[in-house]
C-alpha cells in the first residue's frame, strides 16, 4: 500500500484517524482500506446512528450491493442472530449472521428506504428479536469481542471508529466498486474519496492510533 499516496492526500496516520472520526461524528462517510495482502479493498462506511436514505442510495449505487451492518457480539446475541453457517470456512472468517429485514415500515426490503428502516430497527435502543424478519436484504456482521486487536478486518475497524467517535457501536459498510464491477483499489478509492469529500484511512492507522493513545499492548 502506498503510504506516500495516502499521506499526500490525507495526512499522517494519526491525522487520517482524527479526520475519519470527525466525519463520522458529523454524520458523514469514510473509506477504510485493509492491507494489500488481505482483501486490498476500500469499504464505504457510515454510522448506523446517522445513516440517511441518500447515503444508502450512494452505497447501493457505488458499491457491491451487499450492504452489511456491523454489530458487536453482545448486540447480535441480544437480537438472536445466529451465524449464517455452522462452520465458517471463508478465507478471512467474515462473521455473517442470517440476513434480516424490518418487520414493519418496509415493502420489498431492497430499496434504500427499506434498508435504512431495517438498520434503524436493528439498532434501536429498544430493539427486540421479533422486530426483525429473517432472511432479508441487510447482512449483519459480528465483530470479534477483542475488536481490531483480534481481527484486523473492516467489521472490527468500523466498530472501533464508531467508538472513537462516541457513537453507537454499529456501522454500515459495503465494498467500493468500479463502473465495470471490479473492486476499487487504493488509487480508485482515493479518487472516489476526493470527489465525494470523504476521508480515507487504513486498518493499520486505527491500530497505530490505539497503540499511541490508549496504551494498548499489541
């Protein structure tokens, strides 16, 4: 990953984290890159707390279409969301649960409005398991209990960013794609971010920030 390219456009790792946190606090989106030897992709991330229909529409239009809701283990257990499969054999151990839909306030469940309604239903402070139908058009992901220190994935990164921003620990993400359907690389992610005035940061930026500011032993 070109640290020079990121630094030129978005500053030092610490500056990148701070700018992402500020963006999320103000209800804006960020782009999170993982390692080039892992998925090497940029995910568009919004907070579930501030998510709007316009943001969801952007996500559906510019990303892969598989919109995911990142949750803590505690929240997923409270909502009684079991794993999508009994034995997870995916390369990066992505922790999908069964997909969900709000039982009220939606039509087919696939529109931007309906997906926002589903996410709001799942993350509402008084949400109950019976508020959600299964399956649906939103795909929950469960972050590891030790977060980004246990698994350096977009799911854990999204949850950590929400916590740093003082928001509810629930994020919405989708993989950024190009017009031809291919996954956006770093250069393409930066181009998108500049056009849409969004900050870009990496998983390693978050890890480094935690190490420097919270004295976490890695």
